């Protein structure tokens, strides 16, 4: 079946604009994760969903970042009033089970956000 | 902040040689995983080693884990040009659900 897909693949925003990034996980996967990857760095955890419940949002860097997964499938990461430091690749991953760390996480190709 | 560090940060070898990458981490773990990332692409899961395992093999990959030293190594044998990528270790704790990644090793395999 299809893997994790993300859209758009590239997004350029002017500072202060709001952006919305979409993630389509693998069908039937319970867990969904968002990570932020700065240039030349490893990914850093943002938030985690188990079905529609957001169980961990400890990695969100500010209250400008908001994520949702209303029907337990597609997820959207929204960034309000974007700043230059938000420029990064945003990766989405899903896993079959309840995400206790023993399940393989399958990653999407990412959305590269550039804030001018 | 990142859980740990990968060493070296960059590695350049000839096709056919072996490549060894090391990863250190800071806190206790449930398991450690290695991922590959080609330029501009997402991460591909390579191998998972649990905290009670010391060594694991998968094809040309060999992973070791030393929990007393909080370190792991990834060995790629008989490297190919197609192995050129960034390699990341990631740890999963018993407490959380997320993966905590290191900074990665950028491997270049010259044909």
C-alpha cells in the first residue's frame, strides 16, 4: 500500500503568514508523529497522536504551533505568524501500534518550509 | 535538544570498504534504531536493537549496543555508492512514545 504522504512538499512563506502542513499516514496506523528537522541536524520531536487524541505536545516550540488529527487519520500542523527560525523540514511519521517506541515509525518525505 | 551525538559527523570512503558510525546517548532506553536519509527525502528505517540485545545483523548491516557505555555502532560492510546518505541513530525510552535522534553521520561512498 501507499506510504506516508505529505503536502505540500515545499512551502515558501513571508514572515508573519500562517501555514498549514498536511500529513496522510499509512491507512490503519494508530500513532502519528510530527518532527522538525533543521538543516544539517537530526529530527526533533514536536507532537504525538494516538488516533485522534493528542497525547504529547511537549516538543511544540511555541503556542504558534498547533496540530490536529480530528478523525484519527489525516493530520495538519499549523504554524501561525511564521518566523524565520521556523524554516525547517517538517516530517510526519506513523506507526501501526500505540507508539510505545517498539513499533517501526514510517516517515513521509517531509515538507520543506522556508520563511522569508 | 538532541539525545546524543553521532561520530564521525562526516565519513568518506571508497566503494567496497566498510563504514562504521558510532552513536552515544544520555538516558536509559527501551531500544535504539538506525535510520537512513537520502538528500531531500524522508527517513528510512534500517534496524532496531532492543536494550537487552548486544548485536544484530541485517544484510550488510551490523549494529552493536553497549548500554553500560550508552553507545551503539552501525557497520555497513562492502559499501556501495548507493549507500551514500545521512545515517541517524534514534532512541526510544520506556517513558515516552517519540524517537530522540542524534545529529547524524553524512556518509559518502565514492565509486
